[in-house]
């Protein structure tokens, strides 16, 4: 399935994914093969759109995932300053100069 993204031609990719979906939805295959086939069928148009634009929203999804994980880790902090420090530490490369902008109470 990963070879699909190596194709440069949008029409060839559409033909290839249609054939793959048809093959994977054959009732003679076990459910573990048919299940990804159903997923491909649902995502077909978006996969083909990737071949048209060569762009994905993965960086945005990664940033959203990082923000959600930080919120879970910082759950329970009552002061914004503590939450901010935790977020900077969790992000990996904190800018320690930002810590001087936090005024203790």
C-alpha cells in the first residue's frame, strides 16, 4: 500500500487504488485483509487528492497532538505560569529566556 504514494501520475494512482480496493474486498480473503480494504475505500478520494496536490496536513495534526498531550500532562495546574513551564519543558527545546517573563506571585 505504501507504494501507492510513490506513484507520480494521479490517474495511475487512481487506477491502482481502485484495483487494490477491489482485490482487498474479495470475500475469499480473511477479515484482516478486507478491513484495510474498506478503509482504503473510505479514504480513496483523499488519497487521490494527495497525488494532485502533494500536500498533507500531517504537520498540523502533529502540532494538535502535541498540544493535547501537553494539556493532559499539565492537568491540575492552577497557575498559568506553572502550566507554561510544563508546556515549554514538554515541547522539547524550551526557550529558557521565556521563563524570565513569568512573574511569581
